[in-house]
């Protein structure tokens, strides 16, 4: 296997699941290459949507543990009272509902890699137990006494400011140093504009594999995409490309195609936010849709793309940033809301939310 050494590019990059040739991504490739022949703990940091799990998978799949399991667990998606049993397993009768023995994620990952995503959302009591496991190299199941020796590589990831959480007493400083042995920083998409064209064309190819129409993208469209902010990073770009493929009537995506989609979304957002009735907003959207010579083609998909973002913005504002409350108002699962907010670059809020 060839590796990235210094500033010399090799075929290693071709084996990576990420797309990009920018200097910022070359730094990521070099750091991943240095992690393949050892079991050092890595902490991957970066904004939501930058591809942190892809890096963790690359470290596993290209490294010496590739024949073992890769087990990913999202700290933000597990209720606080269940997180220890989820990670370390439990014995029968350890708590109400424990009708049998449960094997935790650590044991499931034996011989392979355990990826702890959203580590900043881990509650303090679970942090203490995780630190003990990392220090001793062994765990015991909840309600059990036997020590189980670990043969697991740990990779953690977060989009949060762990140093700030430490200052607030929400994250253990000693655990931070245990996890941050090898830091890997994922750059935001706005810091690597040269990669936008590569990513856009890559996502067009993926769209075809998912059954969507074959489209090409013109250089003026790439220039426009490069100028956009992409608060949701690569994930937002991917979803945007899928919407373009779904809603565009042309085989070639141009800057006009992108401007048209953005204009429809902005019109809907401005009308709804301005107090216009929903019926009037829909009527105005349809009129604009016809004037742009779209006819009746894909009107449903275009309408969803235009109205979903302002709807989420309004409900989140009504809930004062509380994603749990916003999800209840919308009648959808909290994780579904969290995913949509991330897709539209609206992730954030307070009290009861999970972070993207």
C-alpha cells in the first residue's frame, strides 16, 4: 500500500472515500496515512457535514484493522440513561427491562474500530466510565463484575468546541487528552472552494446510481456554486445537487438553473416570513414557476424545495431554538428534524436539541 509522504502525492488519495485535491484535504490525507499502521486514538473535529465519519471509516478500512468490525455510535442519539448499557453492555436484571444479557458496542467492535460520534454530547457519568475504560483497557457490563479486556481502536469526532465545554464543566479535561492523541481537522467547504466542482460532478454520478436522471453541469454553474456559503458543508452540497437533478428540466445544469431554484426558495421564504397567507404564497410560487417556463414539470418537488426551508425556520423560531419542541410541533422525529436542519444549514438552537 502506498502512503502520502510529506508533500508527495501517491495513489493513496485514490483509495480515500473523500473527494478533494485542495491543500486542506491533502493535509487530511497525510494525517490519515500516518494513522494506518498504529492504534493511536484519533479525535476528528470539524463542522457538521464535513465528512468526519468518512475519515473514521477510511482509517479503519485502509489500516491493519480492516478485517475487523467498524462500529459507529452517535452519542447524541442515545438517551442519557441508556448510554452506558449501549456502550458497555449489561447483564440480565441490571435494570428495569433488562430481560437478558446485552452486548455493548465496545464488545461488538472487538478486533476492529469503535467510532464515537458527537462525543461532546456524551453525559458526564458516561464520560467517567469511558475514561476508566481507556485507562485500564478493559470494561465491565452494567450490573456485571467480570472484566473484559479490550482489543479496540477508538476514534472520536465532534463539531463542538470541547475546550469551551471543559471550561463550562460539561466535558472532562482528562478524557479530552485521552481522546485527542492525534487530532484530525476537517476543513469546512468554504475553505476548499477548488473542490466544489469535483464534489458536484461526483454527486451527479452518485445521483445516477440512485436512479435519478443523468445530468451534466456547466462551468458557470460551478462558479456560482463556489461562491455560495454552504453552511451545511459537503452534506448540504450533496443534497442541493440532488434537488437540482430532480427539479431541473434541462440535461445540462447551468448558472441559470441554480439561480432559478434559489429564487423560488427565496420568494417562498420572503412571502411566508412577511405574513402572507400560505395560500397566497403558494399561488405566487406557482405563478413564478410558470413564468420561468417550467410548466407543470416537477412542480411538487420544486414546491417542497421552496417551502420546506422557511417552514423549518419559522417553527424553530416559534420554539425559540428548541429542536425537541420544534419536532413536536411539526409532528416528526427529532432526528429527522435534526437531519433536515443540517441539510439546509440551519443546525443550531438550544435546550433539548441535538447538535449536528
